[in-house]
C-alpha cells in the first residue's frame, strides 16, 4: 500500500469515528466540542505507540499526547534520537472518557477495530504499548495474553510474534509493553526506569 492509499484509508477511519453515535462518549464529545484523537505521525513508521485514551488537552486539540504526558514522551523519544515524525502514535480508545476515567472493556472493544485497521495500514515492525490497558489489549490481540502480567513486571520486555504459520518465512512483529509516560509525572523516580526501557527499545529498532 503506497502513502496516498494509506492516507485515504486513515481518512476513512476518521470519518467512521466521527459518525460513531452509539459510542458512550459521543454526547460528551458534542457537549464539550471535543475532537476524536485518531492518530498522528508517519504512516510508514516502523514503530507504533499505543496509549489508552485521550485526556482533556488531547480531546480539545485532536492530537495524541499533547499535554504533560506528551512532554515526558517527547523527552523519552529524544533520549533515543526519535522525533514524532519518525513514529505513529494512537490510542485504544479515540474519545475522552468522562472525568478521565479508565476505559471499560466494552468501550475498548468498540474502538479497538479502528486501532486494528491502523496497525494493518501502517504495518509496523514494533508495537510499543503505553500503559496497562493497551498492553493487555495488544497482547490478547496477538495471542500472547497468557504472558500478560502487572505492568510493573511486564514493562521493558519484548515479545517477537510470527504472524504466519510458516515460521521461517512468516512476517514478524515485536511487542514491547512500556509504562505510560504519566507515571513519571506522579513519581519522578520512575523516569530513569522509563529511559532504560526506551533505550532497550531503541536498540531493537536500530537492528530492524
């Protein structure tokens, strides 16, 4: 799929999310003039970062990770010489849950089809999940849900998945669960740990 076709397909996803009137967040979106946060970055990226759900800043702008968590993420990307233009970033839920609460399983199920389509369009080599909810969804999605555990134990590990039955010729993808950048806002002592995980991920990315 060339870039023009990818842009067309992403545009279709945006339209579908805008029309998602059966979403439990739709009335909240209209009431507050929120914008669905579909995704941003390179459609030819080798790596996709997947967050959980937009915060208020993100819902007001329609851009992922543009608040305080985004500043932490930018620092972490900079530590491995990556720019936002080098990656693609999205969420498992594209609308803001009321009062910034965690997304519920049925809400994740409703929105995850859009995430699956984005992954299919971009065809990344690495999926980096940011936080517990996105890690759990992606690991289940790629049939390694049995390896899911608390994010405090899971972060920084990497899982190589073969997407085809033919393991010698099959297409491979690497899943790397990471802490959500927000943990460094609430606990500054977590930042070195996050940087260490990003360094591991950067080393893997450099070999692809």
